C-alpha cells in the first residue's frame, strides 16, 4: 500500500513562493499534485509519470514546477508567483500508470495566498 505525506504548505502573500514535498513509500507510480479551493472540485495541477512524462494544468504553467526524486521517493511542487486563486488544499496522489484514477492520496497541506 502506498503512503503519501505532504508538507510545505503555508500562508504567503500574492507573488510569493512555496515548495511542497510529498514523501512516498514507492516511486513506480504516476504521481500528481491536486488542489481543492473553497467551493471548488478537486483538480489535477501537475503530475509526473514513472516514465518521466509531465503534465501541468494551464492555470499553473510557467509558475509551478513538478519534479520527483525517485531515490528519495519524494515528489515536489515548486510554486512561484502565487496568486490568490492558487489557494486551496494541495493533495499528493499516486496511481498505477495504466489506470486513469488516482488511487492513493495523502491528507493534504493547506496553501493560502493572500491578496
């Protein structure tokens, strides 16, 4: 069973930066960062497959960088130029690459961006 633990969230002002980390028990999965803002559905913002394929939501392209360190079983999300609309709970998740659905989830870390 995959275990995921997020860290690095916090309160920042608009234009600031945060780096999220996800400590995972394995690195053979596609891993992604999701977020859920107030009153919104959870959305995928960035992912990295076990083969290195990277995806970014249009809203974060050019501002967020996702990476993974397989030796450390850690997923990162470097966020710069943060906007208030980036506010939400950020979840690390993993799925079997052959599947569409993310099966394993962390408990989330809060990111709040003030105006």
